[in-house]
C-alpha cells in the first residue's frame, strides 16, 4: 500500500455548535469505516508560522491539520477522501508520500 498525506483546509466553519457536533459525529463514523486505511487519522495544527530566508510571518492559508492514509493508488485514496464529511466545511489536498528508502 502507498501512503498519502491529507491536508485539511477549512473554508466554511460550522454555523452553530449543533452543526459542529453533527459534523464531528459524522467524522467519527467516517474514521471508523476507514480505520484500516487511516494510519494517523487526525492531527490538527495549533500555532502556525511561515518561515523563509527573509524571516517569519503568519501562515495565512495554511492547512488546519493533516491525516496519513494508506491506499493502493491515488485514485483509491481520492475515493476515500471524497466520502469524508470534512468536505462539508472545506477541501483537502491528497499527496502521495514518496518512499525514499525504496528509491535508494
């Protein structure tokens, strides 16, 4: 199986606590369904800064968190992600993680 990192970008936060709780329940159910594929299911970020040679700045537009997923192909990973309830709040980038040890 190949590994993929999922970066979460929230564009539409829940409108209420009730909506947030309902989405959290759907998220928990989705994680249970895909438990065999989710190596690291939820890793939210807290403090975020962008660092460059010229200094640091706020990391505007940075992802709010990530998960690590395993699947046979990129298409299989995308199929799993498309069913994620997070899609009601934003979008995700799905990026294959290269196995550098296998490259050597």
